[in-house]
C-alpha cells in the first residue's frame, strides 16, 4: 500500500473514532451511560460502535461521519439488531438500534424498527441526508 493511501485510511479511521467519542460525550450530557466499542468496525461479531443505557432502555448505535449523506450497509444494521437480540435480555420494547449520522455540528439519528428486521424489509443500505429529520431524540424523559 502506498504511504498516501495508508495516511488516507488512518485519517478516515480517526474521523470515525472522533465521531464515536463525540457521541459518547453527547449521550452522557443527556443522562445516558455510554461507551464506545473499540473493536466494532473490523469485527464480524454483532457489535455496535457505541452502546448506551438510560433507565431500562439499551441503545446500540452505528455511527457514520459525513459531509452531505451517510450510508449504512444492511449488514451493519443487522449487527445492531443481532447484538440487542442475542446479548441484551428483555423485551425489544427496551432495546433500540439507532443509526447516527454526524455532519460536523449536526447529528441526525434514525431508530430502526424491530418489525422491519423481523420481516427482512431493509434495503441493501440506508441513507441519511444532511437535510433529513431524525426520528430519535436524546432529551431526557422522552424514552418510549
């Protein structure tokens, strides 16, 4: 691999690492207990980028850094559901798979639906545009 290619990959990984760290801090500011999963990206195991908890609710986040749009491959979305389904006990009512797109200072969150996962209704990739509205809010007291 050329040195410039290696530097580009390192820069790309640092951006992802930075967004994950920023999300953990943001979640903690909103009353969550949160942790970044350091081996999530290269792993074939069903691990999210960030795991968070508030009250009895558990959240698994897949995080992408982008300028105008972020793509989330179906396999990464399925990993969120697999993690929550296999490793977190309890009802799916308390388990939340969330896509998190980081556009500089703007965050857009999209919670995925258990029904869609069970019926295999996901496209090959989900896209979040910078102008989209999310369906998940971090504010305290808005748990389902």
